[in-house]
């Protein structure tokens, strides 16, 4: 039977587990989900021997992992927790193309915010400034009217 042959972490020797069709064992490249399935738990196939026992062990392992994670999070200082939350937010699972699209969308939104902030700083023409002041006055009056008449969200929603 073919062996895996990947280098082991503990001693650097070749792995001696049985290889699957891709040439690696289940620890060194066989059971990791790809793309959108990355990080998801894999349950044993229903036709496997002792399926119920394997499934129970899998659920017990998932619960142990949840408890260990909760303990690690509880032991973190506030600064460590902020760094961890930032890391989790920046390392979302999924296909590479989808992650790249999300990054591009975030960058485009930031660029739009920067452009709109620069546009607000631009001096207005006297006519445009008068119209803007009139719009704000009307919105204030509408808000006061909605408060007086018991409308929670105001006239303009």
C-alpha cells in the first residue's frame, strides 16, 4: 500500500500513514475542505462501519473544541481580544475569488467615502448654500411636527 510521505512536524520524518488517491494521508491533505467548505466539520459517511459511534465521537470533539475556544477567549486580555476579533474579521473563509471581491468592495466603499468627504469640504455657490439651508430648515420643522404629533420616525422616515 502506498504511504503518505509528507514530513511530520514532531520529528521531520516521513509520514507513514496510508495515502489516499491524491498521494497524501487524511492528515496531510485529504480531509481539508476547499473553498466555501473550508473550516466546516466533516461528518462520517452513513455507510461507514460503526457510523453512530463515529458520529457521536465527532459531536463530542466539536463540543470539546467549543469549550476550549471559549476558555481561550475568556483568558484573553481586552487588547488581545481586540486583536483576535480583528484577525477573525480579516480572515473570512470562502473561495479566493469571493474574498478578493469583498476586499475590492470594501476598498471601493472607502474610496467613495473619501471622495464624498472631500466634496463636502468644497465651497458652495451662494444659490446652492441658500437651498441647502432651506432644506435643513424644512427637515427641522418636519421633525418638530412629527414629535408634536406622536410620530416616532418623523415625516421623511
